[in-house]
């Protein structure tokens, strides 16, 4: 069995060593395609692969068609919208993610962005504190739970909304569950966004929803760019000079945000949520273990296409 690690942004060496150890022990062959610059290189590399580990790399219908032996793709991370699930299912390929492996890294970044925002991007002027503020967690999955855990240490009052998570699960963590997304935004000074990009959620973070937030509000997005209605957020921030937006997914309209809202807007140059040594190692090794479990024993616990 041949396992391909195809990463335009490579794993850390320690992570690769860990992946290799898992694959070697299973008696499989590991092949690396790192820092590739053209899709043609990926198409060539997947031709005889039985399994692929990727990060933010695109696995579309063309890649799947080129991979005649492919049985499984594992996205080392939580989000998997870079994989064409429908095409994978049609090709009989299992697609998995590695939920939870990056969760603490993303949560720490979200809290760091909150501090950066309330302290006016460290520009030397007087800001505010997070203690006593109401934090809304939009989607209470692995990252949301870690955000709640860390935010408790800041003394924040924590609320959460998740249409797919039972209220009792949220309440058992000492977090207040609200009944609707509108209630969450109306209640909270800061909202930390953790929803996936789906047909339902794309462009769902819009003017009407954000305008419900109290004066001095802040949105922190470490989820996906596609869930933000950028034109409406720009309109909102034009109308509300008290509103701040912090993100680690640079908007398509970044230049306009940066020009119009200096001091109230910040974006990292690249997506940074999972960019820690620990998350890198955890997700890579988890992906390798999931591949071995699937190929050897048919374990498909984290399959995301059905």
C-alpha cells in the first residue's frame, strides 16, 4: 500500500517523522510531495496512491479521477471543504478529517485575537478588558469547547448556540445555551465564529445578524471565509464605528477593510488557526493512524462522506 502525503504547505519534520513511523510499522510505503507548485505534480503523484494525507490542498474530481488506486483521503484538520465529497463518494473513496487535533490551537488564536481587538491592536491607546464581557460561541464543537474553557480563565460570561448540539451538553460545561443564532448575537459583546462552510451557512453572517450585537461589539472569525457576507459586513462597519472584526482568513475585500477600518479590523496574511507545532504534529499523526485503521481494519469513524 502506498500512502502519499501531498502538502503545498508541508508538515513540520517532527510530524513527518511521526507519520513515517506509523506508516512503516503498518508495512506500507510513504511518499512525500511537498511544496508543489502545479496541479500537474499532484496529478502525477496520486496516480498509484492507495491513500492520501492532505492539509489545505484541493482534492477535486480531476485529482480523484487520476488516482485509480485511491481508497481514502484524510484531511489533517477539521475543515474538509477542500475535498469534493460528491466526487469522492462516486469514486468509492472514503474521506475523513481529524477533528479535535487542531482545536486548542484555533481556540488560543481566537482568544488572542479578542485581546488584540479590545486593546485597539496594541496601538498605545486605552482599550477595554475581556473580564465580565459576554462571549458568544457560534457552533459548539471541538474548537468551541476549547474557546469556552480558555475564556472561563478570562472571567467572561459564556453563551453558545449550536443547532446540532444538545442544550444539556452545553450547559454541563457551565456555558449558557441560547435558543437561536439571533439570541446569541443580540446578547453577546464578542462572538467567536466556528461554523463550517455549507450551503446553509455561506454568507449567513450578514448585516442584520451582526447589527443585533451591543455597542462596542466584536466578531472573531477563525472558521471559514465563505460564511461571511463581506459586502454586508463592510456596510455594517461603515454604519457602526463601534464594531470590530478580527479574522485569520483574509477576506477577498481585504484592501477595502484595511483602508476603511484601520484600528477596527485585522486579518492575518494566511490562515493561522492550526499553525502551531503541536497541532501540526497531532493532526498529521492522527491522519496516519486513521489511514492504517481504515486500510487494515475498515475503521471509518471519522468519515465525512457517505
